[in-house]
């Protein structure tokens, strides 16, 4: 059975890009937003871009999360604590994928913010303890997700404390890169994973590009796809 995926925060560029990639791969998707009207507009854009057969619905955040066994959280860190606290009851029993990057910006560029719990993913785990939390998809360019033809030539790093959940998220990465995501360790490693996005943003700013990460030396088991 193909599990339906909620993309909470799916009206932003990265959320729409992930929703598009999952839809193209044949996964049913529900885009969640605080505004149902904005969710419906984003879903229409994704359906038009993905082509015939794309299954993309829209709902408010809580309804989208309640409807789907897999919830991908792609929201700004500023409102993260408030939103997760609100959604915690409906996230119980779900596989929740945190793509949240706690970042700050000043004249010197992007930098990682200090998070009391260690990372946004760990904050999510503490606020929604009945959910299974995995951290992944942080370093993918929204522009590439939406506009690059074919698979992205990079890797998705996956962190979490539940091996089966990590494996499931690693398989989701096939829709984007053509190969499973790479196991980066336990959820505490999200403390390094999230602010690494700031490095890529600064590289992009300096070199006028859309950089990504590729890990050499890993041999993928084709059965994992």
C-alpha cells in the first residue's frame, strides 16, 4: 500500500518542491497550510506541474496531518514550537519527517541558531513524544526540486532513533535523487545536519549557484529502493 504523505508547510517553495517530487513518483500528497485557500492554490500548482495522474489534495495543517500516516514538516523555525504544540495530538502514531532549519541571517550571511533542545528535530520529538521523528531533506534546493529535470545529483542525509522509520524515509528520497537516502546516525546528529544548510546558502551566495551534498564511498543496495 502506498502511504499518503502530508506536507505541512507545503505552500512555501521547498514544501511545494517536495510535494511535486512525491506526486511525480506516484505518492498521494496532501498539502497543509494554516490557510486552506493557500493550500488549495499550492496543490493546484503542483498538480499542473506534475501532470496527469498526480494525486495532490489540500487541507488545513491539522486535517492534513490527521489524514496521512507520514507527515513532512517544512515550516519556518520561527513558528515551529507553536505549530508542533498545536499539532501534537494528531501527530501521535505518525512518522514525522522534520525538514526544519533553524537559521539566522545578517550582513555576514546565514548561520545556525542555538536551539535549547539541540535541534528543531529534537524539539519536535519532545513536543510530540508519541510521534516517530526522523530528520531529512534539509539541504535540497527549492529551485532544483521544482525546476531540475530528472533526479537531483546529490544525496539525502537521514537521522533518527528508529531504524525502520529511517529506512522508510530513506526510500522516500528515491523520488528525488533516484537512490535511497543515507543513514547519518541518531536524531541528535540533527544538531549538525540542520545548520549545515547555512554553509550551502553561503556557498550559493558566494558562487552564484545552487549547491547540494553528495556522499562518496557509499554503495547503495538496489533492493532498498
